[in-house]
C-alpha cells in the first residue's frame, strides 16, 4: 500500500495539518515513502527562503517520480477517456495501485479519474 500525495496534500503539510503530518509519519515509521511526481512539486514549490521550510524538510522523504514521456502519455490517454484536462491529477492517479490512498484537495475529480483507470483507491480529502 502506498500513500500518494497531490498538490493539496503538500499545501496542507505547509499549513501544518497535524492529521496529515501524522499519517505521513506513520508511513515513514512503517518504512514506506509517500509518493508523488515532479509536476505536483512544480505546482507548490516557490523556493521562497524559509517560507517553505516544512515542505523542504518533507520532500527528501517522498518518492518523487518523474512526469516523463511515458507517464505523460498515459495521463493523456486517461484524460481522453474522461474528458478531463488536468494532466497533473491524472498522473497522480496513475501512480496509485489498487488499495493505495491518495491525499487530495480534489477528491471528486480524482475519483472520476480513478474509476476510469479501474483503480480502487481510498481518497483522503484535505
């Protein structure tokens, strides 16, 4: 089982969401790294010195996948099947496998994408 993080999850960490931070710590204690992709990092990272200290401390413990040609094409195909347009969200869903949890600020859209991908995930809203 993996914990997959979307941009809303990383923003929640920056805002010191204690429940989410506890979930992430639990994953790390069980030897599992949360998962995301580089596009998600691009949505939230602004590089302001000191302002993103919490996020900067978290990121080394996250398994960040590249949003490369292969993942981008798969995301495009998934979007084509749903009529959606958010490549970042589609790629987040494609990182998940059956039984995984996705922490998201957009559970409705991710639910549609997960259903289209035939992936059984639990969505944790933040």
